[in-house]
């Protein structure tokens, strides 16, 4: 199953409650909760419902029945909604927190949260992935420079070992599958990793090629918390009655360049508005115009604006169009006031993963988050369990 967000929904945020920059990942049978929020432009409310679907390690629906993985009701209404105020753009803000007293997951693994209208489950308006883990193993990570001289300065190598003392794994090569995710990206994630070696209670995943990723560069940023004051990344703010339009300062390729550290949000964003009390309901929506000033790359290449602001998706809503009149790629997004990170990805024809190097350059020093997920399926199991997870930052590395 793939994630989907209707173009009618804006500012979809999904994370652990109380940790806005987290992955949607919680521990089984704990008090941890997930929070989903989204806006719908307009002033009328919709009757939305939601359910959860259990998936295997590859995000295909598992053969389990809902009663096998849900405690409580399988379909529930979203009843928490509020109306925006003091804004030029009307919208309704929806919020959902779960597990709750009406629905709890019974087992670990991958899940899809599905939101639909008027009980039409076959036509969802939103599907979002989340994970439920049970801590059965310990993951010992170490990120280092790759030994491959050609990419030593541009890539990061994610090595790790898994200690499964106290948990029986009869055949690690058959039972275990590991996924690595960089920041919030899904296009370049590494999946299906098997242990290189295993001895005693330790599985070794110290690969030389399979776990290498572009280090990339620190993310670009845009501050649109105010419509009265220009920040250093805003070129123009104009009220075209009745809505605000913001033109970002032109971006340029950062290749070639040298690495410079700047603290960022690793592609995420937060909603905030100056001089207001309620960010969720008083933050306005602005039409934001981006330009990437560059000669047009090869016809086989597409350029995408990437980050949480485009839901990390490489699709028609994030693809930039080349404007020959100004020699730039352009895209306009409707964004809620806040502070945003973003980057530019180049995708070759026939490929599904983007490359950072052409527009952003790539450095082994770049600060990135890596999420390691360990899936387990015994020979008599019907689907995968998620028996371990570890979030590691590239700044904590072994050189």
C-alpha cells in the first residue's frame, strides 16, 4: 500500500504525541500515542472516519483479519475539529489521537492509517504509514566514512549489529529483514537487508556497499511565520486580495561548494505564527513561490522540491517546471505559516530514487537521522513483527 493524501487536504502532520519531529512509531502495549492533524480549506465540515490496516514488511496488506490486530472498533469517526479564525484563508483543522479507548493495535508491525468520508472505505482521502514495535532486540549502530575512495567524501555508511539475546531466532537469514530510512525520505530507503554473519546472539550487518547513502547537504530553509516582516529567505510578500503571496529568495545549485554546517530540522517543518496565540487555528495559508535558478538538466531528468512540506513524495504536486524565460525551475505551494526545511532532488528517467548531488552536492559530514527497523517472520507466522527499532544520528559516528 502506498501513502496517499488528497490534494484537498493540507498540512498533514503525523507523529508521536508530544514529539512533533518524530517518526510515526510507537511501542506496543505502552502509553505512547500517535497524533494526526490536517486542514481542509473551506468552512464546512466533513464526516470523516478512520481505520487501521496491518501490513507486512513490504507494506502490502497482511492476511490477518481485523480482529487479529485491532482491539476495539475497526471503524471510528474523527470528532475533533475546529475552525480557523483571524485568517484570510478559511479552513477546518482536524485532529486524531490514537491508540485510544476505542481502538488499540494488538500486534507489532507496519500499519496504514486510512481516513475516508461517509464510510466510503474504498475511496480514502488520506493514507499514512505508521509502525508499532516490540523491543525484543538491541541494535548497536555505527556510522562511518565508506572505504570506497570514489565516494568517501560524499556518502555515509550505516553499519550495525543486532543483539537478540533472550529472543529465539532459528534462521536469521530467513526470519530477519531490516529497513533503513534517511530522515523522512522513502524514495531512497534500503529494504530487505539480511545479516552478513551471525554468531551466538549477534547478527552482523557491516556491509561495504549495500548500506551506503548520499550524505547530501544541510537542508535549505524558509521562514514564513510573519506576513509583515521579511526574513532573510523572503524576497517579497504581497496581498493579492484576498490572499497572501510570498516569493522566496531564488535558490541556486550548491554543487560545486564546500560543506558548511547549519542546524536544521532534517527536512521537517513546524507551524507557528508571529503575534498570535493559537498556531493551529490562527496561522494563515500563503501561496509560496519557489525558484531554482539553473540551466535545464538533461531531458531525462526531473527536479522535485522535497521535504515534509511536499510529504516527501516525488509526484506531480512536488515536481518543478522549467521556465526558459528566467532559466529556472519553478513551483508554487499553498503553505501554512511556519518554518520549513526543503531540498531539491533530481530523478533520472526510469528511476524511483532521487539524487541530491546534482543540485545540493553531497558530503560525508552532513547531519542526518537514520531509522533502522528490524522485522521478524518465523516459518509459521502469517506476517512480520517489528521486533526492534533504533534512531541514530550521523553526528554520532565511528570514523
